[in-house]
C-alpha cells in the first residue's frame, strides 16, 4: 500500500473470499465477492476507531470487505502538507485543491480497478436503502471526504462519478458521512451480520418500517407480548408482522407508502 500509518491500521491481507459467497447474490442486492473501499480524508484519525471496532472490523477480518483510510496529505506537494487554498474571486473559507486529490485517485486507480469515485457532499444524491443496495453490488469504491468550504469544482467535474449526501443538514466534514455510507453498504454483504435474512427484513428494505419485536419475558410486570407471537403459528406471525409494518409506516412515514419519499 502507500505505507502510511492509517493505511496500516485498517489494511488487511488480501483474502480468498472471492467466490465464497453464493445464494443471496441472485436477489440482486448483495455483492458476491470481496469489496475494497478506499477513503480519502484530510482527518483520517476520525475514521480509524470507527473501522477498527465492531461489526465492520469483523467483516474485514472475515475478508468480506477491506476498508483502507488514507491521509490525503501524503499526496500534498506543499512543503507544509496543506490541502486547501484561498478561493479565486475572494470570499470566506478555504477550498480543497485539486492536485493532491488527483494524485491520490490516480495512484489508487493504477493499483486496481474501481467501480466508482464517490464524493461525500451535502448537495449530493440523498442516501437511502435502494442506493446502499445498489452500491453494495459494485466493485471497489473510492470515497472522497470534503472539508473546509468544499473542493475545487474541477474535482467534481472530472474526478468524481457520484456525489452522495446523508441528509439535509450540514456536517463539518464528509468523514461521518463516509462512515455512514460504508456501514449501510457493508452490513448487507452476506456473512457480515450473523443472520443473513435479517438485513433483508430491515426497516426500508421492503419500503416499510420494521414491525415491533419482543423477547423474554412474555409478561414483564403486566406488560405483555402480543399473543400471536407466542402462538407458534408462523403464518399468523408473518401476517401480523406485515400488518404492523404497514400500520407503522402509515403512522410514522406515510410518504413511503404514497411513493413521495
Ligand atoms: Cl456528505 N458532507 C457534509 N459536510 N455534510 C453533510 C453531508 C456530507 N451529508 C449531509 N450533510
């Protein structure tokens, strides 16, 4: 790799995971092979702990996905390793310069194939479950985290294939958005979460929010679990869950039913 400290932390050896995953691939929402995500950031330490923990780390250890966080400064030619500069035409805020970003993307693309370069930006395409499903079927991805007042427009015009936002609010940088995007993509790769069907029954996967769930005890100080869930009658349970999902969606997110969101 590039030998930088951050790349080492999350870098894992190439594993032989290709071809291991069969079955769910035909549903069309799963990647059927190992995927690599390279994240370009001016503040890579923000992401190290995120990818070093939890389900995402286990996914990497299993060889299902490899996430490599890069410090963009390693591609800066400036003697102070700066990434930003003043905007042409004046005004407040600094702009991320094109050169280090171009050098980073060019180097990565010389090392392997990438399906897409994604720029995390508040004015990008809104992230939703269908987009996460779609991206999880792609090959390797590069994610570019914006900072300061944004990036030089030529980065967006010439180096980026897609721009993604995680919601209608502004973050200080794209790192949290990249972490969110990675999480949604990685968790639906088969084998990443324990029960493969559970990613399919998530809220939003079928355009509905999830039905209520319960576990023991069946009666907690008089607060009871619905009888149908204790009935042992699976068809009735399934029907109840579907009805609950529809009703909850109608109450909480009516736009999902009417196709307005
Ligand atoms: Cl991708 N970046 C920033 N800076 N703010 C955001 C965002 C991204 N998505 C929502 N807000």
